[in-house]
C-alpha cells in the first residue's frame, strides 16, 4: 500500500513539475531537462503497469488517480515538445520524437490495461488542440515539421470526467 501511495504522490509531483516548468520554459536548459525527465517518468510509469494490472481490482481508485495526474503532466509535456519544435531548438528537437513515442505508448498501454481488466469503458481518446505555452489555441501550421503523429496528440479520460 505504501508503494501505491508513493505512485499517486509521484504522479501528482510530475504534473506539478510539468506545470512549473511550463512557466520557466524560456530557458532552454529547463525545457531540455523537462522533456528528457518527462520521458523518463512516462517510461517508468509504463514499466509499473504490469504490477497495476495485478493490483487493479483492489486499488482501482489509486490507479485512476495515477493516470489522471500523469495525463495532466503529459498534456503540458505535449505543449513543451511542440514549443521546442516551433522554436527550432536543435538540441531539443532530437528528444521530441522519443518523448512523443513514449507518451503514445503510455496511452495505448493504459487502454490495453483497462480493457484487460474489463474497464475499457473508462477510456476514450480525443484530439488535443495545439496550444502555446500561454494556453492559447494555435493553428497546427504554426508548428513547422509537425508529423501526423503529433497532430493527432491524444488524451485519455476516465469515467467521462477526466482529470480531477
């Protein structure tokens, strides 16, 4: 149970750090560390999914909290990746595709886990709007070099209400 509480806390910290880094994204080093660290976090959460599958029945609420909080962080991470590409920061653009792949793999893995435990109804995909760091919706054409994968950034929502 301690590990479950820690997982929930880590996902909340991840979301908070992503939001904090968004406000300091003018500094290239912060942006780079955030993109790199965000990928590492998502990869670690994915590695824990087999354990969550075994614990799901007894800890459904905790798992959904981890996913919701991680989702908040990945939404910000998506914007930071788009910003790095839009600003054509060479040392960061190389990190973006791997980070995007990790986020997509995470979404698909959560979907598969929920389907495996008979709760596919808690999951749906939607297309994220392209937003800048200020939260304003921008046209996808403003981000040159965006690949189709990135134009179809997806989010997961549970229980019809999404993130708390």
